[in-house]
């Protein structure tokens, strides 16, 4: 064979080899590409190693991160690992291919995330967007956090998470569909559980600690002690009566609380705010000495009198006999709950938390009552014999009247004895009658 013939055969063989090599480039293959040029459309023209064909890498396919200028990332002569995305045309050399470095990086990321998922590990990534229904996370690939999985409680404005780098549990992963579902709630719940166990192990009844109001209900306030919530019942918020916790507390408020009890088995902590406050009866003899006049508010009405709050947490009793100079059937006839009144202090017993008050002591005695008293005195002097004969009856009538006025006020209910409720003036009248 001539040299020309031999040369021709070699060229044919080279062309055949090149054509055969084209078949080896398939969509999904990972290939090496050398940057041959960068065109005006911000695309890299690369030669696919060992194939003799070229491919195109658009700027957006260079990296998982945004690229402003392709020349700032690559240059002619660089060799990159690329994945074949698709075939985009044919030419005399066998065709061109769309190539991507970004998708190859993503594939590696998916593989890594899959391994972390199978091992039960978490991942840490920044929140890049707030979208309808949740958060978008950059985990090397796009991750999605449903709104219900953003925290362990309802969050009205998810925008607070944007820009934060958080830890996430991998809930679901499907690389073929580019689906990655993450949960931050699971992380928070796990952390809280650990904190809760630690705190409950340290807390004991009698401890005074700092907390923050987390939630308010009709029956009390839940206070966050740093990972575990305790309940302050409405009766333990203040010494004065509290109708609704929201009247005196607000969510987020810092409070000092005393631990009443810790029940790990029932997962409950009972707290008190009022037991960290000054005792309202302290110094009551100075604040409300006998004979002083105070402003008060009617808090409760009973058949035997009215309980009046004169200081926060300090209530005194105005017995029915001390409400008015006139006879009244019940305190409700002249008083109502919430009414602002003035009262005079008759007796103070700080150790027993008892305060005897009077309304009528601040009112002028009606003239008719005085006239009646004077007539009564005149009749007694003119009818000395009748007085001697009937003295016993009057004493019995006075006793019966006093006993009737306090019949519905037993000592154990009011905290005052019969003598306390009758009052000094009535006792004095009885003693005078006995002497006469």
C-alpha cells in the first residue's frame, strides 16, 4: 500500500474513533471540560475530554451561588468537572452539549445530605427567603421549612427568621424531585426538653427565680423559667383580688416568682408571684391606726356586713350594725360591690389580719334619734318605779337586739367575736342598763 493510502486510512480511523467517542457522551454523565473560550453571552465554551466535542456552560450553571461576571469565576484553560444536561444541536464534529457545574455540585450536596439524613444528623443553614407558607433555606440546595415547622409555637410574622442561620432536622429528602423538607421546630422542642429536664431537676419548693410571662389564660399565667413553663394561678398573682390575669400582666413581662411545688411525674410546676411581694399587712398599725379614716372599696357583701379593701390585699369588715344609724335589712340595701367609701378604723389586729371598720361613725346621728333618746331619759326620771319594774325587760330586749344583728355572723366566719361585732357603744349601753 502506498504512503498516501496509509495516511488516508489513518485519517479515516481517527475520524471513526472520534465519531464512536461521541456515543460515549450521554445525558447524566460526569465529564471533564477544559475552558476554550468565554463568549459575549457569558457562556463558557469547553472541550469535553477524550471526546473531541465541545459543550456550553451558561453562567447560571457555573455555581450554586449567584455569579455576576463569569470571568471572575473561571478563565480559559481551567478544567472543570461537569455533568451533561442535554444535547443541544449537531455539527460536522458530532454535536454540542449543555453542561453544568452547578448541578454537579448540587448532586454532591444531595449525596451528602442523604448521608446525614440516614445517620440521623441535623444540618445548619441560613434562611434566605420568606415565602407563602414557610421559609426557604440555602443548604447547598434549596430547602423548604413549612410555617408549622419554623418554631414550637405559632409565629405570626416569619420575616423575623430571614437572614438567621439555624439548625434543622431533615424531615424529607427526594433528590430526583429536588425536594428537601426541613424542621426547626423539632430542634427547638428537643432543646426545650433537655432544658426542662435540667431545670426541673434543680428547682425545689421555696426557690425564688426570675421568669418571663409566656401565656395568659382565664385561670392564670404561664411563666417561662428558661425552657420550662410553670403556672401562676390567678389566686397567686397578687394579694388583692384579680379577676383576669390580663388585667395585671402582659406576655413578655419579666416577673419574679416563688416555686410552690414541682411535680416531675405530672410535668407541672406551681408558682406564685404574690409570695415574692411585701406582705400587705406589714406595718398595718401605722398605716391604719385605730380611729383613722381611710378610703376603701367595697369588695364583698354578706348578710352580716361588708368587706372593704383599704389597701391592696388588706380588707376590713364593716359589720351591718356599723353601716348606718338607720336599721337596714341587709348591707346590699345601701352598698354595692365596687363602691368607693370612707371608713373609720375601730380595731386593728395585725397578727390575726383583722380590721374592724365603721361607716356610720363618720356620719352625724339623725336628730330624730337624739330626740327619742332625750324623751326616753325624761320618761325614766318621771317614772322611776316603772323603770325599776321594767329594767329587766329592757336588758333582755337589748341583748336580743344585739344577738339578732350578729346572728348571721359567727366568729369563725368573720374573724371577730360577738363583742367585736356589737361595737363598744352598744356594749356600753348594755353595761349602763345593768348598773341601773
